[in-house]
């Protein structure tokens, strides 16, 4: 597969060095332009107040900056970025940030306290998917403006009513949803009071090292360098994220030199490229966990609400075979919702494939007459591969899984609408704190907060209380112990079957230097890349 002039004509990037866009003999990619082959079909919105998919989350550190951000080498450590410094209030419920002198957005507009206020208030009032992160501070659309206020021309005060301390608040403010948006630029594109959200689906208004030049769904996302970026201009002139839906085609592009980086390769593709001249395989730990979820409020299948099905499913996964044989070490077996490496992680794996035990559980519940369950999955590796393995092992217990692969954007729409029966999903923490995952998997009072538990219709007021108490706990050892107990409860009797923890694996041409990938999905850094 080749990148053609037609497929990228809309970008205006037919520059002198872009001979690689033609068909024919192998050619080097253009100087200063990084070509990344990956699937970008999951993009719903490039607005940091709305985008919550892998491609968008991976993009936000290139386009936007936050008051504070995690150190990629040590995610627990938060460094000021848009802020120059900060000081926690004596009340334990506020922080005053001093903004960096001379900071500007890509537009040239100065970064002001008004932009911080605008960004956090708009995210809460827009009320899109990632807003639940900011709501952990007790903010809501009616009250948020009283908690984010300008102090003077270089200081902004952030306060919160939730019973959490400044360290947790800083973790929340390091999440992509807290990215600082250029109010003046976004306000020129407001339609029907949307805070510029419609425009930001396809554009950017940040202070990061890059800015969006063009985006065409299912084809390409193009970044230009932002020479006004806080921290300095990037070393690249630009980046083209070329949508290549097929993993084998991504492998071929990077192998032949028609792409500089290939993401989302299957285990077989990575194995085939390991040790090849001119290529480097980068493998780093990931906080991604992969899990099977049953929708207890499925409109098409009432069996998925039965806890006996959830219990039996835990014994119908061939965890070791999937991890070692199918995925060739790209994933480790991990059966709790906090990834290894996080404070409070529970690393015991009590389940293994035991078809006889699963059959016994199903029989006691009257579910042994044959079940058919539709399993939604993203049409990319490794999810289709894992789904086929689950299909085979569940079949041994008389459960027919009808695997339904779909483009990621369609898949997410279905899950968020709670229209699925079962789904194979992944989750990556939004900030480096145990509550990021606990609030997703172990908190749902059915009060309108659309957590992962809510998406499965799993209403858990008592467990939600335990989860809230854990985030309010100030003693670190007690807090970690609380999260371990919460994970044990979710592991034992929830509609979630946690399967695996991923490793990030990318293939890069050996001319590519300076790429950084941290533990969390948003910790993708292209600013220091050269080629």
C-alpha cells in the first residue's frame, strides 16, 4: 500500500520533499516531516474537553498544555508547564497558580488567567465524556465559575468543594480534559453557544509544540510545528498521521521506508520486524488494561445481567495462552483494574481456564441450555485476535459469542449508548492516581455520571461509597489498602473480566531519534523527535 497524492491532496503538503507520496520505487519520507502509520478511525473530536479516544488522547500533549503535567519518566511527579509555580492554600481546598511569563498560544495570543478560567469552565459546562474527571473536584455546570477565578493578570485560583487534598487536585488538573484553550481564538468560532466545540472537532487552539494544519476523517491528521510553543519550537516541521486501517499494510510501510513510525501492529508484525536492518522496535510499559464487559441493561439480551454469567466468564478465558502464545508477550496477564506500577495495584491473578467449573456455574443458574451473546470489538489487532480466542474458549462451555468488529468511532458510540450486549474494551488512566481507574470501574450511583460501571448498568451505591472514601483518605498506606479491597470486590463479582495489561510497542525507522512514550496514553511526546 502506498500513500498517494490523492489521499493527502487536501493537506496542501505537496512540498519539494514529498516524493514519497507517489507510487513507484521506494523513496525516503520528506525531510523534517514525520510520517506515522496508524489507525485514526477512533477520532470523535479533537477538542480536549470532548476527545476521549486513544488517537485523540495521544495527540493532546502535542497540541495543548496543562497547568501541570506528569513527568514521563516518573508519572507521580507533576511539573508546572503553563504554570510557572503554584502554592496550595492553607484551607487545603485551593491552589493559586502563577502563569508562565511571556507564554503564548499558537495563534500568538498571550496565555492569560482568563484562558485558564475559560478552559476549565467550558469543559464542565460542555459536559462531554471526560468531564467526570473534573467533577471529581465537586464541580458542576452551575457552580464551577465560583471555583476557578482570576486573581490578577498573572495568577489564577483553583478551589474545590470535594473532600480531597491539593495533591489529588493537581493530578486531576494534569489530565487532558484540563488542557488550556485559547479563549480569544475559540470564541471566534462559537456556534449556538458551544464554546467553539464544533470548530475544535477538527482544529486546535493550544500552546503545545504543534498545531493542527488539516484533518480529514479516516484519511489523515496533519500537524504543523508551533514555533511559539511554551518550552520552545519542536525539532520537526510537522507530522502526518496517515490512517492505515490494516496492520499488515502499516508493517509494509515502515519496513519499506514509506513511513517513519508504525503504531498498533499485531504481535506477528512486530515479531517479523524485530532485528530487521534499519528498524527499531520500541517496547515500553503501558498502563492500559484490557477487559471483557457485560451490559446488564442490554436492550437485546437479558442474560447479560446474570451474575452467574459474569462468574463463569472468568473461568472461560485462557489467559496464559492469549498472553504468551497469541500475543507473544505484548501483554501480561493482569486481572485487576489498577495496572501494575500504580500505587495500590492488586497483582494477584486467581483465575485460569477451567471449562468444567464454568459449566457447573452456568448449570446452577439455568444458563446451560445454550447462550448466544453478541461481542462488540474494535476491528484492529489485538482486539480481533483476542475476541477470536474468547469465541473458541466460550464455545467449549456452550456459549456462542458472535464477534461484531467495527470501526472504533462506531464502536465507542454503541458502548456509550449502552446498546451492546458484551464488549472487549481497554482502559487507560486519565491521570496518575488510583482513583482514575477506581472511579471508572467501582463508582456508579446512577446519578448521571457516565462511568465505565454506568455503561454496563452496574449500580453499586455501597461500593461507590467505599470508592469515595478511598479518594478522601489522607493516609497513603490506608488508601492503598482500601483500593486493594475495592479491586478484590470488582474482581470477584462485577460485570468486568479484566484480562491483560499491555505494553506499548512501536516500530521506528532507525533515523528517528528522540521519541518518548510514557506509561499513560497521553504521555506521547514528539517535540524532541528528529529524523
